[in-house]
C-alpha cells in the first residue's frame, strides 16, 4: 500500500470548513483513498473513500487531484464534535486482504 | 443494522496470564480484522479472518492468535501477557474484505491493561 503524508495537527473555527490535506505521491492506479477518523479512545469511524472522482456524502467531501497524488477531505461546517484524529489511507483494491495501514493522522481541533 | 460489537470493553490482567477478546461483526459481514493501538506504535494490523480461515497476518509474535467461527464471530487470544500488550484492541468487519468498495467498519474496542 502507498504511504501517505498528513500534517500532524490543524485547527479550525467552529462553523467554518475544515480542509484536511493528504499527500500520496506513490499511489497506483487501482488504489483507493480512504478517510477514517477516531474520536478519543473510540474505534475509527469510516468517513468516505474515492478512486479518482470527487466524492460527497452526508459527512464530508473528498477532492482528489487529477494526478491522484494528493487529496483533501472537507468537513463543510465543522462542529466541536468533529474534533478527532483523521487518517488518510491508500488501499489497494485488488487482492484478498482487508489490511489497512494507518499513519499518524492529523489531529483536528475545532475551536469555538 | 447493528454495528460491530466487542466484548469485554475493559479488561485488567496481570503479566503471564492469557486473555480472550470477542468480536461480533455487522450482520452479513464475513471478513473480520483485528488491530492493536498503542500510544507508541499507533494502529497496527494483527490479522484478518474470512470464512473461518486466517488469510493475512501482521508482524506480531505467536502469542497473538485468533479464530473465526461459522457465524463469522471472531475471537483473539493473547497468551503469556506482557506489560507491552496493554493497548486498545480493535475489531473491524467488512463484507468479504479486499474488494474495491469493501469498507471496514470498526467496533468500539477492548481496552486491555496488563499489570
């Protein structure tokens, strides 16, 4: 699986959009970008995933650059409950393994 | 649909003992993966089970083992506990594992403390 690089921490004002970047310059053509978040001491929560098109669901939007070497997770209106560690994971789609390789993630602090 | 459940949620053991953790996947999910999370090493993959067979294993000693039952429920066992085994143990389930849109969903974890 490709390695990802994320800033260790970010702040965001409550009500504003939170934009979390992720670099994955060695991503292969069949590898998906997944985002999870983990609120303190809870299990990671799935947020969104994508291959090459931008994706949106009820939680967030995922913007993947045309060359697929980086992506941005957007929380449109951050709330205090969005304070968490956000993990960007690049995962191969072929093969029979369910293994996820987590990096250190980005700690997002949403401030009032 | 109920999420992934793990029991017990908290556990305290002493060095040298063994422990068994349980995971019930989301209904219909047949793949179960286990992860260990510690402050120093972060989230690390332990192993994955599908159809009662282990098909992937992380870099952990043989003291860590697991199994999966015919109803897809899974257990993991740690024998001869060491202080360094203190961690949050997470279980994740997915439909079959490894497919392009086969998302893993995590349980709340079991917090193991070894004294």
